[in-house]
C-alpha cells in the first residue's frame, strides 16, 4: 500500500492545490453573493444575473471539491487509481486529465 501511496504523491499535490484554489474561489463567491445590493432597478437586474452566474459557478465548484475530497480519501485508503466500479486501474492519461476521476474510461462510457 505504501508503494501506491508514493506513486500517487504528485496527484495528491495537484489535488490539494486545486482544493485550496476552489476553497478560495468559493469563499470569494460567498462574499460577492453576500454584498449589499444596489437600489437602482437596472443595477439590481444586472446584479441578479451576475448572482445567478456566481451561484452556478459555486455549485460546480462544490461538486468538484466533493470529487477532490473523495479522491484524497482514496489516496489515504490505498484505492486511488483504481476504478470504483470495476476495480481495474484508471489510465495515467485519464488521471492526468482528471486527477479526481473515480472511474476508468470503460466504466465512464
């Protein structure tokens, strides 16, 4: 298990860096969404549209953060890099593209 752990240290760094980046971004989104709204109706309409975009980004960020945390858990328990469905190894190319991928390409299809 320790051998697998060493093998995936670089992925852990990538995941932790992305986790910090997302947490920072989500914090900024929360601050932006909590700011005082303008009284002018035209400005409020624009702010409302902006808030919808921010909420969408926040939801996507939360989903990615959950996937990252799950991947970090898999690193800790020695199952990182193995497909959660079939148990086969996830290709290095897939992990390079999506380091938090829980499924191999076959199971993803």
